[in-house]
C-alpha cells in the first residue's frame, strides 16, 4: 500500500462540518490545518425527517470549500464520515450523491456505535497514556455518545438519539429558556440515559472526560464566569443553568465566554450534560480536545499502515460464527485470482473493491452457524445488522449485498442498489464458490475469464468439465441465473492441447 505522509478527515456532524488535516511522523499525527463550518444540518430536518433544500445548499457550500483544500489528495489519504442526521434523514442518499460530487471524495455514513468507537480513539490519542478506565461523553448535534475504555481500547460504546441541536429546537423554541423547558429537556435526556445507566455504573471508571464543541464551550463559560477553575463541575453546571433561566436565553452579550455561533444550541447541550451528570453520578469532568475527526485520522492511519480495524472485525466475526477458515481461504484466493484476471494492471494494494471481495469471501458462510438452508441470507442479515467496528453503514450494506448474491437466483438482488463494480465481485465470488464446492485442496483447473458490458465469459478445459459433471451442470444453471438479470454468461470447453499452449504462453 502506498505511503501517505499527510492524511485528512472530514466530519459531517449535525451541528458543524469539520476538516482536519494532519502530518504523519513516527506513527503520530500532528495537526497541519483545520477548517470548521457551522452548517447545523440537524436543524434543517423537517417534520418528515428530510433535510430541507436551504440546509442542503449551505452544506454543499461548506463541502466545496473542503474540496478545494483537499484538491490533489489521493483517495486513500482522505476519509469523510457522516453522523446522526445523515443516519436518520430520509433523503440522505440523494443529498450524499451531490455531497460526494462536491467534495470529490466518498462519504460514509457511520453507525452510532462506530461513531462512539472513533470518538474514543480521538480522545484517547489526545490524552496522556493511562491504564485507568475512562468514561468519555461526546454531545453532538443529533446524538450523544458514551464510551468506557482503557488505553486505546473501548470496552462499552453507546450512542443515544439526543443532541444539542435537536434538543435546543425541541425544548427551547426560538431560543427562549425557562425553568419548564429546561426541566423537560433534562427529564427527556434522563429517560434516554436509563437504558445504559446500570451497565455503565456497574462497569465503573476512574476518570471522566467530555469531548465535543458543547463541552469545550461550557468549560469556557464556566471558567470565564468564575464557576469552575478548569473542566466541568456539577456546581458550575447548576450555576450556568440558573444564569440561562434568569437571562431567558443564551445571550452572548450577557454571558461571558459564550460565542455567538454556539448560543443557539447551548441550552440543549447543557440539559443533556446535566442529565448525564445526574444519571452517572458525576461530580466533575475533564475536557478533551480530541474528537471524532481525530479518531477518523488515527483510524485512517491504521488502514494505510496495515492496521485496519475492519480486518480485525472480519477475523473476529469468522471466529464468532465458526466459519470454516480453510474453505474461506480457498474461496478468497480463487475469488481474488478471478477478479485480478478481470482487472489486469490494476493497483491491488489500494483497490477498495478488491478488499471488499476478500471480506465477502471470508464471511460468506457466516450464516451456516444459524442454518444451512438459505445460509447466504442469514450471512447477509448478520452483516447488515451487527455492530462491525471499523465498517461504515454503506460498507456493511455492500458487503451484505455481495454475500447474499453469491449463490442462488440473482433476480433477488438486481434492484438492491448494485453498482457496476458489484457485479464483477459477485461473479468472482459465485464462480469461486461453485468450483470449490468439494471443499478440498484438489488441484484447480486452468481457468480463463473475461468481461464486457453484456456479462462474462469462462473458458475451462473440456476434460475437467467431463470429469466434473456436477460442476458442469451447475455452470449451465449459472448461465440461466445471469440471463434472468439480462446478463450473459458464456462457458466454453477448451481442448487439452489448447490448454497446454495457453499454459506455456503465460
């Protein structure tokens, strides 16, 4: 894999969009540049859970600026992630098509727990190395993440559907703050927190850390007003709550340390933080400069240095679902050989499609641990719905599509959002699985494959087809499956003399 000395992370948060660029030196990332745009995409969600057009326009304008700064970056050196609003918006797919074109790089929507994992990674790298167990709380625009971890490893990760933008809009309309609204917001947050309170308190921690813009803004206000010397304290939060209620709004002219662009979302963020203090029995929290974008950078660093969290997840899933490792390795090797033959001269190290095929081959039989009948559907269900650290939602969905398509009829996946490259991956995986049906290390036949806009072609020795009638019959049926989706599959038998000539000419 190519070496990248400069990496970039883009965080499309519900409140702000962030671009973070860092320089890699001896396994550490040193900040080079940062750009922040307050978009409040979460505030643009309509009652029907659609991002309104004005907010989309503002978001695309911000991404155009990021795109200019990222011009010339290789694709493998940039990772862009979307969070809660893009998880819940019904028109997220339409917006993301425009967003990707504007930014110039792929954008992944990550799950809440994956967001929590990356936040913890960013926070852990921003703090001194410690064996102590840490609680990390990150209040975002549309969701709040809670993580307990040790060192660089998270132990518990959770994401709750509450954030400073959504709560400010719901409980403090037009910015008006009163005792009733604050009480209602805190109660709602406590109810959300009830699902994790016991497990988190039973697990315990030695140090509590807050991250995110909300936490840093509140720390600054507490310090500027003499409510706390450093960090965030329970007493300081109570004083800030009283000040807001008395002022009847978050007014930067009357509250020292409050920046104008933070004012509209401060009340909701404060209510959530107070609820977290109450539910988890906190008295104080440190505030970290680390955040999601920093975690994305370090995760990206792991990928380019062959320490990919996705690889660890695939290996763990193979163990969890008792996948036959020997057969998975056979199918993976032949699938990749077929794929490479269809893509001669391609860069194998930096090819995300090739990596996706490798994972699909290794996880295709995960569903066998549930039931043999329709096991590929069970495999796809697991890959679609399980928490898979390191994978974005889109990656999981694509992995599941390829796995469910690797056997049986193809018509079931024809309208499943397949891209042109997906068919090539499915072809490689289906052919490898068919040829390796015996699940042995028997010598493989000479195999030649080709592809064009209309489908695929396979050349096999006629003698092998004659000696393997079950496989020959399966290849005939396979041609029918491709025909049903308006694609061709041509299977030709080669004479042994012709095969010998081809082998000598390699």
